[in-house]
């Protein structure tokens, strides 16, 4: 593949067979689905129609999004609404903690929209959410999947202070495509966020990238190496799927064999965990990443 731009690569026709998703089943999934519906609980698993929902829920893992559902950024890959967010809900930390307790979640992943519209960028509610979960669910382990907080260390320090078991921040794509895929983000800034988190004592740091946007194999490997160079412990690699016609098109469907190759390369690089596959998402097998 030539060093093409996103616009110049023709999109593939039709999804391959390895992207077919099985309907979630199982006793634990059915139980949690009933609780979510009964109490009107909000999880990314359901609102994002995650292909791994049945598997994750069966293992006692779920993902929750805080700070509303409207993002101040307009990334070309993301299905979350962009616009002017609503006012902060200062009761949200307790609501999330209560949801986790009702669902009996063993390992919770917390993520959020970007809130560049407020001074602390949501970092105060982030920290209060972790503290509320700790109070109400003392045996639940946590992963926080953070925005970049524009690289401002004082905001990151609030997360570091509450000591989640895993702290994540996704690169999303390779350096060359960052400006097109993550319009308001910066590749080097994301790396520095991950470096800072590790340098300040976070036990497990994690990042994720999605493939199929026109990246080259050598660019993917370089991104993985860049993550190892800032001592990231865990990497997830999955297939990008277009949320709507308004979003960036899929340029390529990556084969299972190629995903396996990246997994083997990542493990040789020294990552503690590498989750690499077409249906892998940021929180896939997240409960295993605390070890």
C-alpha cells in the first residue's frame, strides 16, 4: 500500500465474515441486561452496541461514560455527538457508583467525553467518581479511560491521586493520520500524557489503536514502539468500523492473521498484555489487565 491519504484509498465493499457478531447470551448477561433496563442504567456497552457486551458482562466487567453525552471535539471516527455540552451533573459520581453496585460489577471501566469547555476539563468529577465507586464498591477494581486534558498536568494529577488500578488514554491511530482522525488532538501530546502517568507512579498504563483507516503496517509497528518507549503496559488493537456515513470511511478490513502478527510483535516488544483482533475494543478483557 502506498503512503496515501485517507481520501485517496477506495473503501472495501461489504464486511468480511470475521466481523460477524454473535448475539450476547448467558445467564449473567441476561441478569445484567434486566437490571440495566429495570433501573434505566447507562453503560457504553449498551449505548454503543459493543460486540463484546455478552462476553464482558459474563466476566463481570462493564464500561460507564461520565460528563454527559455531548463532546466538545469532533473526531472523524467517533459516534458521540459533538456540540455544546449540558451543565455538569455533580450527582453523577454517586449515580455511577450506585449503578455499579446494583449490577454487581467486579471491574468497572470509566470513560468520558472531552470537556474542553470547562476550566478543569471535568477532572474534578473524574476524581470524585473514582472516590464514590471506592466508597460504595470497595471490592471493585477500576480502569479510567481518560481524555488528554490538553496535557495539563494538574488535571492528570487528580486522577493519579485516586490511584485507579489501570489508567488508559487511547492513541486511536498512527502519527500520520492523527490530524485527520483526531482533529483537536496531537500524537506527541498523547504520548506525553502516557509518559507522565507512568512517571508519576501509575501501576498499569494502557492505550488503544484502531486499524483500517489507511495506515501502513510499519506505521502501526512504530506506534506500538512509541507506546513501549513511554512504558505503556497494555495495548488494544481493533478494527475501525464507520459509525455513520458522516464519519471517516473504512479503507481496509484487517485480516485475523494480521491482527495475530501485531499481537506477536507487541508481546516481543514487552507489552504485558496485547489484545489484537477485529472486534477488540478499549475495554476488551479489561479485568485481566490489572495483573
